[in-house]
């Protein structure tokens, strides 16, 4: 589906030149899930669209979430019925359009004496949740006895346990969901470039007309003009509003969420759990790929937006929470293999704590014409995109700049999603795994991992296994090398961190693998891109720092 010619990192400067050549209908600032969703929606309606991202795609909030396409049970508590209904229905749409990066996951909510949710509240809450979210019959909540709860998850504490609620959430790879959405937009003709920073906003008689964009890798500068400009910069949305002189009224309130990754041998969780902490907050523990990850925290944040980190207090809080609910595991600091910290760009409300702030998205319209979309959740990205693109379409129409149809992205398969829908996924993965083993000589584990990651794009990855000589010269196994080639040529991987963090998730979920192959990957990329010694050193230091920071907490924010 995606054409190597259009989304290769080796064509970034050409794509920026293309964006600068003629005025666009729409320019999007921000390449997280919201920006990617806007690009796909606008392009499917026929708009001429460009997107710029100052770091890598999904490098902000969109690769640092709890990695759930979830209906937001907690929002019932805040009586946010509309959010629950909307995102609940969205889960099913995302699942059908990208089943290779979205997996239904039965979630258990233990009912603890004195906890947030009693047995009746849990039962009624989950029932209302199922109804609002339009959950299909086979996935509706079940209430479990204490015995049944412990049978499904023996690690749970036995004292004070009354039973459990059992309901379906959807696990995802947030960074891959973002990149697959972006690739779907690009395959339809959207222009998207990472490491392209909106340095200066350009005006004509007070009206926003364009952006001076600086390529962060080459230093080249471009002037890109567009009839409409949307600011979807996540935690940086207010930075863009400041440049525009329109940051007044509502503003962003950043909160930080941290997750810890622990090896499955130390935390052999059988079942995803959503549980109470002693201070009344709620935390997830989720098994994934032989690991268990636990989070999240929810604290006010005013530090470095580019590299938020786990602090000692964050780590200790999550370990204590896990040990409280699973007392036999006795986790210590040494058990933390990796971590990630992400920022939630929420809309500020005076007097509210981080956990009480609404996850609603809002659109701000400035006098200059700048349109900002902020807040919201990973799960609701498609509807957020629909709302802002509707607004763009209306404005363009009123100004006599074309006529555009309504949103159809609920029916648009994401890149890699052509696997026969959720019903056909298992058979597709099985057949393509067999192909990897019998035709390409991969181990079953290698083939299964690649097929799950790339979905219906697996053929494009398998096609790159033929570069055996190059792989040997690079000192990389064929499966790693094919993934690297595909990510450079078809997913705009421009730095080693892009590959090891956002294209493969290895720094979080297989940090030993990242450490094992980082030197060879850096050397190959340096040769291919013609990096100077200084550039290679900078990329190496950044990746080393990110690996270090994933493992070692800082003293405080």
C-alpha cells in the first residue's frame, strides 16, 4: 500500500520542497496520532495537505501512553458519559481498521474492601460502560466470585478481595498505530515530514498564511504556505499559540504519566488488571510480549517537555502499588528493566487535581486564523480529526476554495490493516508466519514477530530479506536488517532512536535486543546517510542517553 518512493527518509528534503512549491489547502503542525488522523481524514476528502513534525512521528505523547485503546471506565466516575460513549464506539472502529496493532484484552477490576469500586458500583459501572460504549454481546462484562478472580489471577492479594469485574479493553502499540495512520495518509497523497520544525509563523495583514520550517537534520529552511493551518502539536500546542500571540483564555495543563516494564519471570501476570492503589488512584498492570508493564502516575508537570523522565518517586510509587496489590511478587528497584514517561496535554481547569481534569478535546480559533486542537485521548483521535477537518472544509468552502465531502475514515483501513478484518487476522498471521519459516528460512518466533508488527505490509519486509550480503556486511541478522531497511525506506526512520523506540518498541519491551544491535544499526545508518563523525557521535549519544534514562530514574522533576 505504501510506496517506498513517497515515505522514505531519504526523500525528506524533496518532500519539504514539494510542500513549499505551491500553497496547500491545509498544513498540520504536529505528527502525533491527532496530526496523523487529520492528515488521513483531510486527504481522503481530497484536500491538498502537508504535515510537519519537529521530532519524529509519535515521539511525544503518542508513543508514551498506557498503550490502550480504552473506553475510559474512570470517566464514568466523572460523569463524562459522552466521552465514554464516543471512545467506546471508536475502539471497535480502530480494531477493524488496524487489527494487527490492536488486540482485545480482557481486563480484570478486582473488588477490594474499602476500594474505589465496591461490588455493586463495579457491576453497575461496567454495565453502564458496556451499554454506552456499544460493546458487542460476547465482550460484555462478567462479575466474578473471589475464587474465580483468584483462579484467573493467582498473584492478587487474597485479604480484602471480594471478587472482580471482567470486561474488555483493547491493547495497542501507540507509536505503530500512529505510523500506520500516517502511512495510510501518505499512500493517498499526503505530504508528511519528521524533524521539520515550525520556526516562525508567516502573516499577511494579520492573517496566518504560512510557516517557516527548519529541517532539524540538515538546517535547511523552507517557507510553506497554506489556506488553513492546524496546530495539533500536543504538549507544544501552547508554544505555537504563543508564537501566534493567541494564547489566552484556556491553556494547557501538562500532567506526567510513568510506566515501568518488568520481566515476566519476575512478574508472571496471567491477566491484565486495573487496580486500586492505597491512595485511591487507579493503575494498570498489563502482560505483553513476555513482560509486564505497570502504570500510570498522574502528576503535574512543568519540566522538560522533550524528554520527560521517570523520577525516583515515580518508580517507588509504582513498585509500592504493584506490591500492595500483588504482595507475593516483592518487586524491588532492580526489577525495573525499562520505563517510559509521557505528558498528557489536558485543558486547564482551576482548582482541579491532575486526575480530575477532563480528557475532552477542545478546538481554539484565533483571530489570525490559526486553528488549534488540544486535549483528548489516543482512543478518540479519529473523531478529533473529523471535528477539525469538518471545520477546515466549511471554512474553505465559504471562501470559495473547493467543496469537500464528509468524513469516511471509519471505513478506511490503516496501512498494514488489510488482513481480512478482525475475523481474518488469526488465519492471516498464521499463513504469513508459515511463509516466513518455509520460504524465507526465519525461525517461527522471528516470523511471528514480524508478521504481527507489520500486518499486511509483511510482504514488503520479507522482500527485503533477499539483501543477505548487505545484512552480513552490516553485521545484522536478516530479520533485523529487513526491518531496518523497511523502516528507513517506507516509514521515514531518520535516526537510530526512531528505529529502536518508535518503529520497534525495543527500548521499552526488549531493551537487551536494542543494546545488542545498536552499534551495527548506527554504523549502517551512518554509511547510508553519509553522516559525519560528529553526526554519528550525536546520534549515538542520544540513543545511549535514552536507553540510560529508561532504566535509571532522575532524582526529581
